[in-house]
C-alpha cells in the first residue's frame, strides 16, 4: 500500500525551474519530497541558496527524475511482463524552450493627435516603401516612453490611411475630409505618386496632360506669353488686350444691325424717271470708309497676328490644329476675308452679286462664334463646357424623353381637337411646336386647345414636361458643382499653408523638460516653509490678541 501512495504525489504539477531567480528547486516547491532517495540527493534540496541555484543541470535532471522515476516497489519488472526502466544516464536532458523570436504579428500602437490606433506589424510591412511600412522612416516618430508612434496629423484621414494597409492597397477618402487635406495626408505618409493618381482618378479628376513646350528658348517665351496668361504679368496684359478686342468685335457685330446705323440706297428698277419709282434697298456690302468695317479690320488684324504668332511658336503644328480653341479662332477670322472679297467684287461690279450677298449673310452669322474665344480666358466658360461634356448622357436622355413626349402629346391633342371648328391643330407636325412649348413650360400662346379633351391633354403635357426636365437637372447641377469646386481647389493650391512639423522624439528634451519641472518643484518646496512660518506667526499673533483680551475681561470681572 505504501508503494501505491508514493506515485500519487508525482501527479502534482511541478514548477518550471527557470521561472524566477528565487524559485526553490528542493523540497519546497518542486514536488521532490516524495521522490526516491537518489532523486532527492541529485536535487540538492534547500532554500534556493545551495546546489539548486549553482548547478542548474543537476536540478534539471532531478526535475526529470521527479516526472519519470518511481520507487522499486512501484516499478513493473520484466519478469512480471512490464517495462524495463531506462537508466538515468540514458535519459536525455530536458532543455528549456527558447524564447520565441519576434514575428511580424507584433502589435503597433500609432497615436494620431491623441487618437490611438492599434494594428499588426505585418499589416504595415505590406508596403515597405511608405512611411509606416519602412522601420527607418517611422522610427523618427517613435516615443519610447509611451511605446508608440506619434503623428501630429489629421485624425479622420488616418482611418482611410490605415485601411489602405489593412485592405492591401484600397484607398477611399472619408466623406468629412476635404480633397486637398486628404491629398496632403497621402503625401505625408508617402503612399506614392501611383496611389495619388489612382485616388484622383477615383475622385473623378481628369489627369492633366503635360503640355509640351518648344525647345527654342525664344519660341518658348513667346508660346508662354500668348498661350498661358498666368505664366507672367506681360502674359496677363496680352490676355487682357485680347479679351478687350473680342468684346469690341462682338459689340460692333451687334450695333451694325441697328436701323439707325444701316445705310440705304435707292435703286431704279424701272425705266421711269419719276423719283417715286425708286426702290429703297439696304446696302449689304459695306464700303471701305464704313466705321464698322474699319473697327472690324482692326480687330481682325489683332486676331490674325495672335493666331500667326501662336502657330509659329507652337511645339507641334498638328496638335495646334487639333485644338478646338484654335479652330474657333480660325472660324472667327474667316468671315472677314469673305466680306473683304465681297467688297472687292462689289467694287468691280460683279455679275454674281446676288450669290455673293447670300454667301455674305451666311458667313456673317459665323462671326457670332467669336464669343467662344472668351472661353480661353474664362474659367467659368471652361467649367460650363466640361459640365456639358460630362453630362452628355443625361442630356441625351432628356432629349429622348422630350422627343417621345412631343410625339405622344402632339398626336393626342390633334385627335382631341379634330372635331373643333376653329382648331389650330391642322396636322400632327403642326402640333409638334405646341407640344415642345408646353413641355418646356414656355407657353407662347400662339396655339392652344379649345375643347375639354384638348385642355386635359395640354395639362398632362405640361406636367409630363416638368417631370421630364426636372429629373436629369440635378445630375447636371451636381457635375457643375464638382467641376467648380475642383477649379476653386486648384486655385487654393497656390496658397502656401505650412503644416506643423512632426518633430522626432528627443530624450534630451525630456531630460531638459524634467530638469526644468524639477527645478520649479524645488522652488515651490522651498517657498512652502516660508509660507508655513508666516501662517504660524499670524496665528500666534492672533492667539496673543485673544489672550490679552481674555485677561482684560477677567480683570474687569474681578473688579466688578
């Protein structure tokens, strides 16, 4: 029975011999008190000051014997069909497990303006070329006292920055962070130009193409002077002069159509000599002395000079003609030369004068396109053009819906008004005009239904027109706001906003700051005894005053 009780003590968990420098390796805490004598001797029991600390190998062997060895009575012998005990010398020594090497799954604490983020190191190591992914770069912001990285940056932006590492490269701007601020944060954390380009593309920014410049220095200066008004002050002056000439040309084009500025002539279409038979006709072809023709000539001289200089200094002649703005400049100049040819033909009494006048009327209409020359110097017109270009799909849907509505309601009002005697809808094509005017809510009133059915159709046509126009308008307005804010944001880029630099951690600074605080504390401690002394003195004086008053009161009572 005694042999059966001895192994029961071995089931108690033994403490690891390397846990703590003061761990007892003898009977006190290793479970060796019930071990065999030879195991007890090898253990060198004691209080931790004997062989248990000096010979760690013997302690480990003793510990192994505690686990594996048993008493002679408890061992099964080979004669009993049991197992034969392995000698102590053949048992392999038990070595402690080595400390695990630091892996990439360690956690990292990042403090962004007081808001702490915690992530794994392997998450940051996915992008070693960035600020947080490169140990050398981020070490500049490490605070050893708090065991964290501190960044004095925008806090809402860091949610998306950290998600960029967690998602493997997906970058999404938070809704409450402006585009320019988030772009600045991307540059600070050094995510790379490719990430910035991808982010701007996702935000809808059109990647600006790098405009080539002439290699010749003189041509380069001329090209910048006429093509880029914001490049220098002289370029702005030339742009202002060009805008003034464009406005003068447009005003002249409008004023020459007024009746008081027109010239008339009397033509004798009959053989009669009576002045009453003369026909009054407008002079279509101006003369060389016409003031409007002189002003138009001066404007065209400037336009031609500007276009020629820009063409000569352009780095690519083919790309010059592909630019829509240059095409507009050419179209604005052509009508003048057609008019000049007509004037010369009129002076030579050409027989094809009627044909020349017809061509002149058509060409003069093209002069109105000069107003688009202002778009070269107006960002508002450029934003409008970009908005229309980006909203072509919505505009196409709007025209398609109007086309369906016009055909539908024009047919309905024609058949509704068919029995009316004084109807104005004599055919479906004639009703197209009424349907367009009604759906756009203009309502000229030149055509209107008179029957009850026609009025019901007209009401439905007006309601359908309002809904049809209202649906795509918010999308167009949204596109306009987007391009407008993008341009204003680009203008703000010229303003230099200097962010607070995130300084590296400095142990010397901590020491200096601690020394200063300690000095201040010492001064405060030195001042405390003086204040205590003053307080005690004031209390003593008050006590003396009270004592004197009490003695005086006692003497008064005694006298009484």
